[in-house]
């Protein structure tokens, strides 16, 4: 059970990091404020670094990676493009990314509870991902 929960939790974290990187990539070129752009680039780098760690753990268990849910990714893309077409501002970018962070934190906490038999390492990775999301959300407040 521990190995199963560990793999499932790692896969959800993998999908979450990929979703975050994809979402940041969607808006990065639209940003005019250099500090906001730097903040999002740094967060993207943190997500990518953690994603590499997650992939190494999944490889250790002989498990494959997990891409984000295509429906969730499509809905995110539609929301981003719709909002950006109506108001292509840094405030809109901060709003969209904040929404994504909040969704990520909520979902990751749900998976932490659901896969309670997961090993300490995978729970630590999940908690670090939650922390990255919460920190980004806090740092974005000044741009809302």
C-alpha cells in the first residue's frame, strides 16, 4: 500500500508541476513588469527543479510520469486566453496565476490526505510543492 500511495502521490505532484510550468509559459511573454516576469521565471525554475526530483523518484519505483489532465489543461488554456483577450495586463496575469496556485494547493492537500500511506520522501516533495505555490500566491498579491 505504501508503494502504491507513494507512486500515486508522486504522479499527482508530477502533473501539478507540469501544469504550473505550462501555465507560467502561457503568460510569460505578456508581462510588461520586469519584477513580475522575474518572479514567475524563478517560480517556473523552482517547479522544473522539483519536477526533475519527482521524475527521479518515479524512475526509482519504475513508474512513468503523469501529464496534467487534458480537460483541466484545456480549461486553463481557455480561461487564460479569454481573460487575456479582454484585459492583457499584468494584473490579469497575477489573477490567473493566483487562481492556479490556489487550485494547486487545494488539490495537492487533497492528494496528501488521500494517499496517507505514501512514504516520507513523497510527502515532503508534495509539501515543498505546496509551499512553492503558497509563496508564489503571496508574492503575487502586490500585482493584483
